């Protein structure tokens, strides 16, 4: 095929390899010279791949100066994704409760593979996240490709545990208390008590010796109390650092 000008359209069908042969004809007795040859081609668009999604509970939101203390209301979503064409990717994130069908979009067209989700915008329960990665930033409309991946179940628990059936009675100079710590979504992780607003909290073990369930019965006895009225506060904490308080008054 004769070359007219600087470029020649390749009429071969699409394929992995291209082979060519140049045939020269001299003019005026001068030998032709080829100094450079370029083959310009279009690579087929490959879909992106989302290889992993990690979700970590945290008390810290976008402000990284905040100390990691308090209820873990945020979920840090970290996405591991790539593209065979090295295209820039955009990410959409949706969530739904495991007992529901409808997806709700909580983030769209993220340029970075990470997101901080404030779970106070949804109710307590178990959720899953759906991550959609698109190579639309580097492809014309209608030619972009997508990849989708679901997260492992994500527990949202922003409600404080409670103390039920708290009862107290005097036992000599001490007060004996019993009750039940209750948690609706995750599990109880700690039980403490304080007397008369003391900043020092005393740990209490549940009846079975370990905090490992949503319901824990407990009982304890205070140190000797002075004569008079005393307020005893019981504090219970769950897996996501939500804390509930209940008080009872005794008079010696």
C-alpha cells in the first residue's frame, strides 16, 4: 500500500500484534532512508478492579486533630482498586441494612479510594456497603466501564447500653448492688461503679466472669460508707464505646 503523506491508515483487523514490511523505490539514484516509524494505536478499554474494601470503626472524623476517644460513630472506608489502562477512577458508595433491599447512595464520584462515613445518619443495625469503581474520568460518555464489590457486614451501634433491675441494700457499713447490663446491637465490654461522684471508677466483673454478650448480670459490694446518704452510679460500656449510666441512692 503506497504511502501518500506522513501517515497511513492501518487496515488490518484488531489484534495483539502488528507486522509490517517497508518496500522502497529510489529516485534519482539516491537510496531512501528511514529514520523513524511510529505506530499509533488505541488500546481496548479494560474494566477497573476492586480487590478489597476495609471498614474500620473510629471516634475520629475528618478532623484528624481530634483524639481517638469517645463513641465510635465513624466508619473509615478504605478501597483497594486498580485499572488495567491506568485510568483514573471515581468511586460511588451505597449502603443498605441487611434486612432490606433498597440501596442508599452515601457518596458519589469520589476521586480518592477512601471515605469517612458518619453512621449517625442511619439507624442501628447491620449494614453492607456497595462500592462501584468507574473509569469515567478518562473515557468518553458511554464507553466507561465499572466494577462493583460488596463489603463484609458493618455494624452500626450508636445507642448507649442500659442497666436494668438495679437494686441496692445496706450490708453493715457497705452497700450491696445487683443489676443487669443490656446492649441491643453489639456487646457489653465493661462495667464500673462510682460512689458520690468520685472520679475513680471501680471495675466490676459480670456473674459469668467475662463481658462477652449483650446481657450481663452483675453484683458487687462497695467499701465502707460513712453515715448519711450516698449516690452510687453504675457505668456500662459497649463495643463501640457507647456508655450508659444509672444511679441509685442508699442511706446509712
